[in-house]
C-alpha cells in the first residue's frame, strides 16, 4: 500500500496551486486590512493632536489671564493701601518734598510699580515718583489727562486698575481717591500707579507658559513677535478692549509622530505575525492536506493503491473517510465487475476473456513455458438440441457438459466456456502424447448419454489442440487451437485435430470455398442429378435418387465436400430447397413416362431442426400434382440417432403423410437393431462397403442384412454396384433392387429423360417400388 509517508509538501507553492492562490490573496487582503486600520488611527491621532493643541493653548491663555488678574489685584491692593493711608492724605494737605523717597521704598519696590503720582484735586500734580525709561513727560501728561474725572471716582471705593497704553507701552494703570483711614474727611486727591507690562514682563509671562507673549496694540500684534509654525491665541486684558496679548506657542509633534510610528510598526508587526501564523496554520491544517489529497488522487489515477490519512474529525477528515470508503467500494465493484468480465454466468467457468487473461498470465509467469497446450472442444450440432428441446434444456445440457469436463481435469488444468457450445482447456503437458490423452478421454466422456429432466441425449464433440512453441503469444495459441478445431469440424463429427502450420492454408482455402458456395447458392447454380435404382431381375427402373452437383471452376465438386460445408454454414436448408425446386420439375416429367417412379431425396440431420420440413415437402408434391407416395427421404443412421426426439416427431409426420422413409448407408452406423425396429423405415440401403466385400467373396454381412430386412418386411437396395460379379452375388442372396455404375451413373435431368425412354425401361415397364417390395416378399 502506498501511504502518504513519502509525501513531502512542496516548499514553495507552485504557481496556480491552491496554496499560491490563497497566499497571494491572503497577503493582499492582510495588507489592505492593515492599511485600512492604520488610516483612521492616523486621522484620529492627527485630529486629537490638533484638539489637544487648542486645549493647551487655551489653558495657557487662561493661565496668563489669571497671572495678569493677580498682578492687577496686587496693584489694586497696593493702591488701596497707599491711597487710604493717613500720611498720603496729610501729604496732599501739606506736601513734603521727601515724601516719595521716604515712603515708596522697602516692600514697595517689590510690587513692580514703576511710577507713582499724587494729584491734589482736581488735577494739581503734587508728586511724581519714578520715571520709567522711554516715558516722555508729554506722554505722561497725556496719560494723566486721560484719567477719569476724579469726582467720578468713588470716594471710598475700590481703586480702579486697568490695562492701558502708557506712552506707547502697555501697562497696568491704577487710580484711587486719597482719603483718611477713618473715612471721615472727603477725598482730597488722586493717587496714580503705573506698572509697566514691558518686554521683560512679557518675556517672563512667555516663560511661564513656554511660549512667546507679545502685546497687541490697536488690535494688531507686532509682526516680528510671531513664531514660525506656531499656534497663537489672543489673551484679553482686563479693562481694555483694544489692548490684548498675543500668545504664540510651538507644539512639538515629534514624540507624537514617533509614538504613532511605533504604534503603526507594532500594528504591522502584529498583522505580519498573525498572517504568518494563519499561513502556517492554513498550510498545516488545510493546504498541505489538500495538496496531499491531490497527490494521492493522482497516484490513485495511476493505478496505485492509496489510503487518504484521517487525523481527526474535521471536514477534511470526513472527506478523507468518504474518499477511502468510495475507493474501497469502487475496488470491490471493480473486482466484482472484473470477475463478471471473466466469468461465464451459465457454468461459472471462465469465459473467452478469462481464457485470454489466464493464457497471458501463464505465458507471462513462465516465458519459456513450452508445455502449454490449448484444447478447444465444440459440441456437434448443439443448435438442434436448443431448437428441439428449448433453450432451458440446452442450458441444462451445457451445465452437465461443463460438470463432466470439470471432473476429468487434472491439477493445474483450467477449463473455460468460450462460446455457446465451445469449451477451452488450458493444459500443461509434458509431451504431445500426453496432450492427446486428455482430449480423447474427454470426448469419450462427452459421447456418453446425458440424462436430465426426463431426456436422454447423446451428443458428440469435436476438438482441436494447439501446443505453444517458441515465443507464441496467447492470442496466437488461441488462433491455432481455433484452426485445429475448425479442421476437426470440417472433417466431420467427433473428430480431433492437432494444429499444424498447413492448416492456416487449408482454412484459407476453406474460407474461399465457403465464399464460393455462398455465391453458388446466391446464383442458384447447383444442379440435381439423378441416379436410378433398378430391379436387377427385370432391368426396370423403380426409383431415382436425387444427388446434388456443383460445377465450380471447371471441376465437379463432390457433395461429400460441399454438403458438410453447407451444414456448418447453416446453408443446408436453402441448398436442399433449391435442388428440390429444380428436381421436382424434372421428376414430374419422369413420372409422366414412369407413373410409379419414386424420387429419393437425401436429408441432412440439421434439416430436422426445421419443424416445417414435412409441410414443405408436401407442398412441393402438391405443387407438381404428385402424390406423397412419389417421394422417399433418405436418412443416415447417425442422423436419426443424434437427435432422436426431433427426428422421431418429423418422421412420424412424414410417414403419416405417406412419404417413404429409407435408411441410407445401412451398416456403417452403430445404431441398435432395437431402435431401428421402432422407426417406420420401409427401405434399407445396404452401404457400398458391404457390396465391395461381397465382390471379394465376403457375403456374411450382406446376407445378415438381407435376412434382417426380410424379417422386418423392409425393402432393400444395394448401393454402389459396379460389377457383374457384385450383381450376381447380390442376386444369389436375394437382393433385387440395385443402384450403381453398373446400371447407370448419376445423370442430369436432360440425360435422364432419354435414358428412361430407352426400350426396356419405358413407361409401363417401369416398376413400382411398392410393387417390388410386395413382389419380393410374395
Ligand atoms: P449417398 O446418399 O450414399 O449417395 C450415393 C453416392 O454413391 C453418390 O455419391 C453416388 O454418386 C455414389 N455412387 C453411386 N453408384 C456408385 C458406384 O457404383 N460406385 C461408387 N463408387 N459410387 C457410386 P455422391 O453423389 O458423390 O454423393 C455423396 C453423398 O453426398 C451422398 O451419399 C449423400 O449422402 C450426399 N448427398 C448428395 N446429394 C445430397 C443432397 O442433395 N442432400 C444431402 N443432404 N446429401 C446429399
Ligand atoms: Ca442416399
Ligand atoms: Ca448411401
């Protein structure tokens, strides 16, 4: 058994293979899926980054706003302290030149206030302490002029602090009413404080939020302040609508990008690993197995025995199981079919194909086996058995024949039924002598009576044997045996022939003559000849025997040659009918000359297969206006012994109609006298061999036959009387009717007519067969 052990799945998938297709599609799809997954991630990350930048920027702006608010409130607090201080109040009433140096020192310096001014109401400047760089006195005066009316300020209220532009710079500008701490006296002046939001301050703010902070004056940021590729936002300033801060901040996306890249790499790696794993899994669990299946199926196609591996319970395993079962069922069916192909169903023996296989097998096993012989055995006239007893009985007989033959086999012999009634034996024989023992024994066995279903049948068989020589093939051996059998059958019944190379030629000739005979029949060239039977005492003609003649290629072919041939070819019926058609025309004319003349016609055993035989003969007689008594049929002993039942019924029909019945060639067969007595023969024809013996002085048998016929009251005709001596010897025993060259040779109708009219055999002088018999026994 060819298992899958030696199967190695191909390392690289072959183009077009399932693995190739799957992998190609699979990698394409995996890449697509990875890309599809990456795209939203990138988009989402980008969007999230933007949003987070916005949020962070806003948070920074808020932070700046808070810081500014804190500083504004701090300035408000400082202003509240100094404006509500009694010293400031008294200073306004009684100014002191060193007031500034004395009071705006120490902790005041840490408040970041760059300039303090005190004005007595309504706008009389009393003190200006501090002079920031870049602030001109005109700008300062303008700033002071822009202050709200002091009376509009709440006397006891909170100081007002807002972001304002002071001399072109952004600053926190606070103003408060100067009052006494007990708040009993009215406000006597204004205190103004300026804290510049200068570049250092803005830089500090920028450091706080990690960006760049620039002032927006008149709604416009200074262009130089913007950072490249930075995000920006506007931080509104307390108390001002025109002033604001612009925050520019750069966000570093490098890390995000790196993270994104890392994420993408990890994702791709995971996908790659998943794909690899899937591929491995697919290969191991599916593709390799499918490949193995395909390979095993291919081997199965090549005729190897294969078994698909079953490893678990998956669909593939179920498929494998089904495959295995299917293969097993197929093998069983094939086996049965093969058996059927080589077996003959009727007998259970091998058939012709089986014989061919067996012969090939034996020759193949032992190339030089020279002792191999093939014997073919054919039952003679088996068709008649089928026709007379029915096919059921024919089959039964074949089974009995097979059984009988089987019993005669030796060890190693093989028996076959190769055609309807043809058997073959494959034999191992040491010598030719040995090769002939079995056939002869076999034929002897077959010639013994078969009894079945109330029938008793005697059959004969012909056989041909061929020996294997040299490198002869099984088919040639069969052909040789066939030739030998054909020769045996041509030679007559119950014959046995050994193949000889000359047979091929003989058969070729036979085939040619068969063809010629068919043609002769088709062209209706066969002629009836007539040979008279005469009463030797009176010299008168009593009857005429119709004999077939065939003039072929300038020679007269003997009926002894072509009648058996016609029998083998199944043409004996048509042949006889053609002859009788022509013969009756002549005979009707002969009867006009000799009214009591009888026509004797020879019937072949095979004609008894035709149930209409008697009817046809009577129709012919009627057609020519002749009585049944004008016709006699001649049968041989072997004929009537071969198919007793059929012959008996037709004979009974003929005799009942009044047709005469002659037993031809009497003495040459082996029929029992008892059987002869049962049959309604009226004339016996003594075979020529007895007449010959008589001429040589041996009268015993001729006398015995004469006594036997006289005893049974049968007519007697001696055949083949050639000499006067034979005639006299027959005369001496008591034979009256004779046929032979001494009296006349067989003649054409055209010769017979004048012959009959010659004086002495003329009408009126022709004797009647019946009368003869009567007169002889009288
Ligand atoms: P058969 O029925 O015994 O016919 C007599 C044979 O003896 C004839 O041979 C005849 O020519 C021959 N014969 C007659 N007188 C003599 C003689 O004095 N000396 C010798 N040596 N022979 C003589 P034929 O015509 O060659 O026929 C041979 C056999 O062929 C016949 O033997 C008969 O069995 C068969 N046959 C002839 N015609 C037919 C036919 O139409 N149908 C059938 N079924 N058989 C036929
Ligand atoms: Ca005859
Ligand atoms: Ca004869």
